[in-house]
C-alpha cells in the first residue's frame, strides 16, 4: 500500500512538467526505436527526458524487451518524468524474483514453505529443475495497473503514440510483430528472457524475448511511415571472460554474436543514435537504476542539437502535460476463467477472494492474484481487464478474464537440514504429491533422520470458499536430561536423591479436521484427535521386567482421544524475524477418552492461546510483542498433558512453551501466562541483532487462585544474532535469568521441523 501511495504522489508531482507538441507537418514523421537490454534499458527514460526537452514529438514507437516496456508506457501517455518517478519508487529486482508476500500463502502453504531449503520437481521419480526463475507475476501485476487507462485499446496504433513490439516464436524461431491485443500481455511477452521468465502464450504461440531475433526493430518502424528515426541503443557488446560470471550473462553473450553485427547496418539507418555509456552495468543491475537513467540523459544531451533540429522540422507549441492518474479502485462485474483442468473454479475463486459487483482496490485484486500464484500450482497467471456491454443492464461491465497455465509438475522432492539443542542434528526428506485423489488435494510426507527419528504426514483438500478437509499424522521422539523434581511433581516416583534424569519422550498424534477461512486472514478448524504419549527413562530401572520395556521405567503410556477447535490469524511478514503484522493462535481441546495407563483419567479440557504484533519503530529496527496463556478445565489428575516451559525455538509441539533464561523442560504446570518483548535490528540485509525479555507465571490453577495477576515468578533475558541463510535461519541466543546462577546459550541452524 505504501508503495502505491509513493507512486501516485510522485506521478502527481511530475505532472507539472511542460511538454512540447507539434504544429502539424504531415510530411515529417518521427519514429523512436528502443532496444532491449534488461536493467540497462532504464537509460531509455533519461534519454526520453532530453527528447522531450528538445521539443520532439514522437509519431511511432517500436521496442523490444525492456525497450518494449518503456516504449509502451510512454506511448500510452506517460511522460519521461513520470516514468522516472515510477521506476525509482519500485524495486524491480524484487519484482523479478517473484518474492510474494508471506500473507499471500494459505496457512498450509506457509507451513510447507517454511520447512525446506530445497524443492525440486520429481516427476516419474526423476529429479528435474524448474524451467525458469520467475513467472514474472509481480511485473505483470504492475503493468496491468499502470496501463489500466488504455485497457480497452486493442489496436496499438490507436494509442496516444502508435506502438509495436517484437517477440520470438520459440518453436519456429520466427520474429513476431505484436501490435494488437492486451498491451501488458504483449510487452510482457516481448521481455520474457529465456531461463529468467516463463514463456508467454499469445494466439497459441509460445513467445520469448524479442531480442533473440530483433533487438532493435528499426526496419519495422520505417515501414510504419517514420522518415526520421531516433534510436536509443542499450545493447551489450561482446564481453570478455571476466564478465561472464552467470548463466544469464553467457546467454546474452551468445545472443550478442548476432546483434553486434546487425547493429552495424541498423546504425546507418538511424538519424540520431543515442548510445549511453553503460558498459559497467549488467542486465540485472536494477538497484542502480538512478545511475543508469542519468547515463541515458547524459548521452542524449550530446545529441541535443540534432534533436532540436528535428523538433524545428515539426513545428512545436508548448502545452501543459496531462497527468495520468492511476486507478486505485475498480468494480469487477464478471469473472471468466480459462486453462484450469486440475483445479476447480471454486478453488481458484477461493484463492482470489474477489467480491463481484463491489468496489475494490487494485491492491486487493493483486493480493488475490498473488494468493493464487503462491500455491505454486500455476506456471503463469495472466489476466485482462476489459470493458464490455453488460448482459443484464444497459451499463457497461468490467470483466476480469483469468488465463492460467497449470503447473504440470505434480510431485516434488524437498529437503532441508536442521540443528537445535533439543532435537540435535536432523535432515528432512519430503515427498509431496498434488492431485492424488481429487482436483484440489495435496499430500505430503516428511521423514526426518538424525539423532531422533520423526515423521509428519499431511493430506489437505482445499475447497476455497467452502469447508476444506485435512488429515495429519506426526511422530516425535527425543531424549533430554531434566530436573528429577519435575518428574516427582508430575508422576508417582520414589525419592531417590538424584538430581537429573534422562527422559525419552514419544508423541504420536493423528488428526482429522475441517477448516474454513474468514476475511482472508482467519482460519477456523474443527476436528478430532488421537494422541499416544509415552515417557520412559533408563536412569531409573525396575527389577520387575513385566512392568518395564527395554529395562526402562515407564511414567506414561496412554492413548488420548479428543475433539478440538482452533482459530488462527497470521499476518507476520516473516515467521522467524517479523517486523510487521499481527498473530493469534487459539486452541481448545476436549479430552473424552483415554486408555489411562496411570488410572487417573477424567474428562477435561485444555485451552491455550498466543497473541502478538510486530511493527517498525525506526529504520531497520522493529519491536515484536507477544502474550500467551493456557489452562486446564476439569479436575483430572492427568499431568502428562500439562504445559512445559523453557528453551528457545519454534515448532516444539503442543504444550511446549519456549522461555529464555531456562533450559528446555524446566517449568511445568497445568496453567501459565507469559509475555515476550523482542527488539530486532537488521543492521545489514538478512543480519539481525536480537534483544529479548520474557516474563511468566506457571503453576497449577493460577487463573483460579489469581496468581496470574501477580508479579511474574520467572523472568529471562536474551541477546543474540540471527542470519537468514539459504538453509533457513541461523540463530544463536545467550540467555540468563535473575533466578538462575548461570546463563545458557541456545543455538539452531535451518528451518525448524
């Protein structure tokens, strides 16, 4: 939203510029040809500033790749200053990477995306690699918004300045002239660089970057009637070996073998050739956009006299430039979906969350498109906004036509690695399969190898607006040294005089549930659960082998059956280092039956909830505040489902509450209340300095005795460092508590699973 406000503000400011227009001289037609060149194409904007300053009125524009994008925006009515404002206010590098906001993912997809470091297609049990880095969705969304004012202009000759662009038919290698259709789609096709973007499909042709066949379409421009041509050439020459540092650069070098020779003849056809000095920049240096724009301006200034001479041939007058005001809101009356075979209309509409016949913001429309893209079920999502006669009334209607290309990769293998102080080292191997039984389902199986073998199996049927259905099965197992007093307070054991005891904890949980989503953010679930808990120890050994297993003392070995309800809200922009957003996770379990190993079961309920918020308080400095609590309802003596507090980490399981200053499994009780405050200073990209403090009361029935309202019995503080690595977050936290004699260092690497 802030980005949109910045763009609108800058555009309104830039509208005060004066533009020069011609006194008609039909015999003089000026054409402008803009070459491709990736980020180097931003130099076109600087050159256009000088062309406007000289008073040149352009009659035709032809472009390729980045030249097509800049040329189309200029042809649609934007001034050079407006283009300057637009491209300086957006991070094109991030747009290219298709880094969709975390909020665009469903709750299932959020969890899925935050467990694995690597994901690869695994069709027919053969590993393959993605065909492109990006689908170009973010760039396409921006182009649709910027060109909304000419959405109904299907013939590009009817634009304020007649325009065309060039693409390449990837099947035949033929040059394709694009001068009709939906403008954002056409210029996107012209700029789909191989291996970077997914190919575009227009009129049953598979199209890629036009620079492959014609990166400087001057001859097409002359055929339109241009008898004076201004050319802006941002193409690369041949690079030496030191500059060929990436696959993208190598592909460009191969293509440049032809374009370098082509430009020898094309330069002779150009009346005014503007060649910015941009050799030191690469095709992906969008973060240096201001410098590149300035280089284009400097190159054009060298040709200012030639440009003024062209303007004199036309005859000019001065006129106030009309401002293009971006549309902030639209009303979509009809939705047409094509290309879906494996996913239902209900599923797609559920992700879009689009209210027809109601005014919505452009941001809300694009959020819905991002929700759909975040599923990774579609290679490309292209859409048009067209005004058409209404079928039901005399007024025109706005039609959203969604054209999707489904991802044919239905099976994936995913991997990750992790280390922490409780589960120790572990590697995760996942197999995910989509469309197993039904159109909108997905199944996933995690097998976790390491010091403690675990698994997680999930099945989810996503029905969009309607109730969805899920199955979960998880198995957790770990060994840990804990204070013997904790065992004494929870189970009937002898007073042996020992201080610590090694506990082996096993938890097998199976769930079946239904889920619905409210207002895009809240997920509400109802379900049934089976849980098997087993706590044993080798520290205490029994002589009676009939009552122990592998010579272990058994404290708990029961099956529990319950129903549950959950409500979750998660708009944090990052799971591990949130700097904005809100969070709520509430859970209520009603335990009805048990195999009752300890002969102490009665019906009871457990409620637990956490609420939090994160927000920036200064540049790169954010504050995260969370509060949580839980309690048992009923007078059951079952203690194995009590809350366990201590340690630091994520995904520790139901009932486990992290708490700085104390070791894992240090504090227990059937009720607790906790507060956490954390400062996060991102002192350089992906590097975080962390300061945290937490406070808690935990004991039996603290809400009944009003102990929760007293000053905290337990406090803890921490200082640490976090790094966002390709394996996941690397975190090290030194924590201490005034109630303890020594501090403790917590360390973890990789996504938690």
